[in-house]
């Protein structure tokens, strides 16, 4: 059995703060670890990561200094723990601009009606009011307009008292709609959540005020669903014909669902320039270029720029400023929170992780970046199950997956 050696790149802090110095004096300083794994195997070429929003997706909220994902995560996960809030925020990271607009319009509809909650009816009004997405087009083709829908909503639930809190919570049915929209996106093989998925989730929930509004307006839910699926298929075929030469098959659905292609973001100019980490990036490039023992582990205090090194590597690959050994590779960052999210039953997490490993083994172009690698220990371990670290161990022993870590 080949030995697995540890290669580390120490990342010193650029400018330790006073608080940081105090932590060191007390002996309670904490280190976070980030790890890259370069997986070598012949196989398929990875398709580009789709569904990411542009840098101007949250311009309106950014100008006011607000974080949409954090605000909505707080509203959705009210009464839950911090871990649940992080999972909810991770889900909203995959929302398209149109889906974000739907949620914002739903909140505005709640304020307009004087309601201190966002229910399925407000989400429906947001879908109609968005106007340009697949959901809005399908509803319009069914003869459903915003004015009539508002009238029906007011008939059913009336107007509120007028006092609306700053953070408007979502009702349990509305939360269920959002969860179902994520399931619909996964079933369709999409790594993003658009307005069409929100509408499919709304139809699938089927028991809220929104369902009564659609019924009163003479809409058939099954017909709406059929039209949405048809339009989604047409748009997917058009994208496949224009980009992939007629092939729209997704070769790595699991990796694209739980990972983010940093190289693709670098090519699109969505990553900020990296300043002051050139020696560390050079060292990472050197280690990744080896035939064996090619797994660098970045160690350093929180905030010193470990993730920036991965982004700097992705930018170099995008510009071709790397050796031939790693030229054309894709730097994929794995979202462990999203990978664990929703795995309630024994075996679900293991199945996801093994699918991910199989997809990576089939490609020779993947450089996997695992943020906070120490979280692999215990990740996904339910009663009678094994954690991520033990799942990866056999692949390490066989040489199928080369991984190193140090804290």
C-alpha cells in the first residue's frame, strides 16, 4: 500500500488584529483548515457549471447594505437552530435572479396587504408579478393576471392590521413550498432554483391559499405543471444546442449540485483579484503538478486568505498561467453543508458522497477544494452510519483518491 504523505502550505496572517493577538496569548487560538484534492483518472470532460447568478444579482439589496440570503434564511428558519439557518441560506445561494425577485415581490405583497407573514398566496402573487420567467409566462398563458389574483387573495384572507414587522416570517406551508422547489430542481437535474421550480413546488403543495386562488381563477394545476415541464424542456434543449453541440446530458449532476466551479467563475470575471499570496499559490501549483503526493493542505488562522489561494489558482488556470500538468483543470469547491442537508435517514449521505466520488474518478480534470476539511470527521454520521472521513478512507488506501490534511 502506498504511503500517503502530508504536504502543507502554512498561511501566515497578513495583519493580526489586537483581538487575534489576545487569542494567541491565551493559548486558545483556533485554526481552520482548507484542503485541495487532485483526483487523477481518465474519463469524461466536465460540463460548465450553470445556474450561477451574475455579480449584479443583488444590486438593490447591496446598495442598502442588506444581505438577502441572510434575511430570508432568518425568516424561513425562525424557531430553528443556527445549523438549520445555514442550510436554508445555502439553499438560497442557488436561487436565480428571477427566483430572488419572486421572493422579494412576495414580501412586498405581504406588506401591501398588511400581513405579517409570507404565505403560499404571496408567493403566487410574486410569481405572477415577476413577469419574465417561465412561471409567469405559463400563468399568463392560462389567463391568470396579477389584478385578478390579488382580488381573489383579498376575498379569501382579507387585509391585515397594517402593522408589519421588519423581518416577515414565512408560514409553514410557504416553507414547504420552498423545500419542494428544491426537490423539483433536483428531480429535473438542475443545480439552480428558478421561478419554474417555485411554481412546481407551489402546485405540489396543493393545500394552501394559493391552490384555492388558482381554482377560483379556473386554472387546472395538472395542466399548469405540464406546461411548465414542457417549457423547461424546450429551454434546456435550446441551451444544449447552442452550447454543447446538441448534447444536453449532464455528465456530473451530483458534483454540479453540491459544488461550485471556481474556474468557470474566474473565466467570467466574477472573482476578485488575489493580492499578496503569490508564493503560496506557486507552492500549491508545484504540489498539484506532481504525479504522486499532489494534495496540498492549506493551514492558517481564519481570515488570512486560504480560500483566496484557491481562487487565485482558479484565475491562473483560467488565464493559462500554469504548467501543462494542470492546464485546463477545473477547481471545484465542495459545499459540505449542502451535501449533508436533507439527509435524514441512514445511508442517504453515504449515497450522495459515493456518487460524488464516482463522478470525480471518471474525470481527469477535477481539483477538489474542500473548505474546512476537519468537518469531514463526523459529517453525515447518523446512528449506525459512518462519517465522510471513513467513507473516503478506502479510496485513499487504494490510491483512487489522494488526500492529505494537517491541523
